[in-house]
């Protein structure tokens, strides 16, 4: 059933197997010239599979120009029975988002993965509190769900939202945010920051850099009584905000963050089941055993290839879970049972998960002759 508690702690977001189902597009609504909101119908027999906590995301799988692509999109509406809503913004040079914006229409079907993600509240279900969200561009999508659910479910909670965009015309969900402000005038504070358009306040005009964000936090918000912080947007913006909050003494366990991409141009395109490069200097290999859905499979990979566990596993089982394959979303998480790996990137696992032996298989390169991982753990 859909979640109805005031806030859903991360511990209550059950670890379930990510699976794709064909869902029908019910509505496509323009948000800006380069962004749309897509609503999917969820049939009753899949209602449990698509229940979600505010802040979670789905992955969409489609074939575009002869290439199968997966893209992750945050759910942009508070939990509701029978529907899923996501916001899609055009990614210049991207493959899926331009196609979706130009072609998606009601009645079409897409493969949609069951909701995932831990960009969720860690407060008690009955806990009131003060929450602050910082979003840039399409990073607003999970915030819409968090804002609406937090304010509607608990009459004592408040939400401050700092939202950075280039101009007013580029701002997704601007009307919906205004409606929420009208509905909760004393409990929702909106701080729109525009980088290419002058606002009445100098503080809210310009790039959300270290100095500007520090002043917004200290002058407009006040960090001392904030129970939770949510940060979502490009890597540089999120990292800037994390650094400022850390410098102000905000405990890291109160800060949740989510990235759509790392923005790192020095990283290669993630592997997704492609054959490893051949012709290495020797014939040494790693053996990878993995458990998924209570069955075990084994695959080998050349040492010289430095192939990720995910890429190797996909060669023998196409249903191995993943979404971004870039170390961001956490869908490919598994427990390292034996052996050793090198983690190239990690923007999804918490320190306690690392201590318990969890890895991101899309970023894990074997460093021992044999390793074993468990996706079911």
C-alpha cells in the first residue's frame, strides 16, 4: 500500500528486488520549454511493487535509435495510490530525454523499474521538525515529493527550500511551488536563486557558490535548529553545500544528498555488459561469483581489463539490477562476501554500509583472484 506516515525513516524503506514492469503513460504535461512531467498509471496488482517513500526514484528503460538506455528520474509527487509522476528535463547531448520530451504521449508504454533510493527522511514517522532542501535545476524533482509529504502529513513541520535556476522561465514546478506556498504560508519558505536574472535581493541573484550559500544559510535560514538537510543537483552545487554545512558544524548524519550525475568528465562511460577488452599482456583472470534471487552464477574477467563486477555479471545474467552505472544511485548495491575490490567512485553508500561490507558493483573492480558478492543480502 502507499506510504502514509508523516516521514518514512530510511530503515523502513525495505530492500526489495528492483524489477521492471511495462507501465502506461497516462499524461504528459509541459513544465518549461525543456521539461515535462510524465504520469504513469499503476495497476492495482502492481500497487505494492510501486509503493514508495518521498525522495525515491524510478529507472526507465527504453530503446532509442536502436540503443537500449536506462535513465533514472525522481518521483515528483507525494505517495499516491495508482500513479507515479516524474519530471524529465532535456539533457543537451543526451539520448533519452530529448526523445521523451519530443515523443512521449498518453497511451504509450515504457519499462519502469520499481522505486529505489535512500534520499529519504531518517526522522521518526511521528516526528515533527524543521527541514531544509537545496535544489538546483532538475534537482527539484525529489524535493517536490519531500515538501508536499512533509507539510501535508504533519501540522508542526516546516520546510525551507532554496531553489537555484538560470531564469524564471527555466524553473520547473514554479506554479506548483506557489500553490504549496499558498497552502502552507507560515510553514513553507521559498528562496528562489537565479543565476542569469536579477532579483530584488542581491543575495538571491547569482551563482550558488560558497559565499552566497553561506550567507543564505546564516542570514535567511539559521542552521542551528534544522533537523534534516536535503541536497540535490549537479555535483559542484551539492559538494559546495556540503562543504558549507560541514564548516558550520552541521552533523553529517543530518545531511542527505543525491546526485543525478557526478559531472566528472575524467571518468569513462560506465560499462553495461559490454565484452571486456582482449589482448592483455598475460592470461590471468578474476573469478566472480554472485548470488541473485537465490541462485548463484560465476563469470571470469581478465585482470588487465579492470572490468567492474556489474559489467561482468551482466554478461551472464541480463537481470542484474542497475540504473545509472555511475556510482550515484545505489541500485547495484551488493554485499562483498569474500575477496577484495577497489571502489572507483561512491556517491550512494553511507559509511555504515561500507563498514558492513556493501559495495557498488558498477564501481567495484576485483583485486583478488576470486570474489563473491550477494545481491540478495
